[in-house]
């Protein structure tokens, strides 16, 4: 990896972890000093992340973490249903990714008990990435990683992660329990209803935060 790609990975991780939220301003001078790299290298980092849709450039203002629109949220959840529900419906209960789903569920519960709601969000994304792995398609998993980045931006729009994640922790456990019990179709149907519910929930919360009608 080039230096720019390595640094892009570090900034990307800050978005994934929730430390950088949508609308955050990235100061070229501050980051250049902090990372001890030239401004030319940093501009290449910004170019890479802007191409991914994680950053946006505003003339005379600088570079900011991207802010998803309501139409973006709708599209993300449409894509998630297209990918995740069939992957789960056709899954074998003993697929290695099912174990990853269970680990993510238990991690989410542990984080909830500790009051670590950003950790709950990270575990939730890991849970759904594991669902995609059930399809045994590296290309699909790579594509879903980009969706996950945009999803973390969506999560970052809402400033109360407990309000966002708490309703869905136990539903994740129900989904993986159905799969482990040999009922992938039932798990898929639960997931589809869950994703519709989550989409409405997030759109409603986003509308309240942004003042949209």
C-alpha cells in the first residue's frame, strides 16, 4: 500500500468507529502536522476518500465528512434488502459466517451492558457483514464494505446512538438463533421486516434532526 492509501485507511477507521461524524471539518494544516505528511500526500488521501463518497470538498471552505441525504438512506436500505435477505434465506446453519453472526450479537450485548453504544453500532455492522458472507461471494462482500461505510455515516447523523441501536439488538439475536435452529427462511423473513422497520426508524429520526418535513 502507498502512504496515501495507508493514511486513508486510518481516516476511514475513524469514520467506521464513529469518531468522525458527518459534517466534521478536516483541517489540511492540522492533519498534515498530526500525521507528519506533506500537504500533497494529504490531498491524495482526500482524493481517495472523496472518490469513495466518505468526504466532500466545498470550494473556499475545505474538506468535510460527507452527510448522507434521505434518498441515500432509502437507497442503502433497498440495497441491503437485495443482498442480505437472499444470502440469509439460502444459508446453511453451520456456515462459518453464522458463527461470526453469533459473536457479533454477543459483542453487541456486552457493549450495551457497558453503555458503549458506539461499540454496539460497530458490532451491528459486523453482524450484517457476516450475513453477506453467507453468500460465499468475495465480490459481494467487497461491495458491501462500501455500503457499510455509508451506513456508518448514516448512523453518525443521529447523535443518540442508544436511541438508534437499542431496539435492534435483540432482533439480531433472534435472527441468528433462527438460522442456527435450521430455519434460514424464517430468519430471512425476520430480517426483511427488521430492515423495513430500521429504515423507517432512521428516516424518522433523521427528519427530526434535520428539520425535514
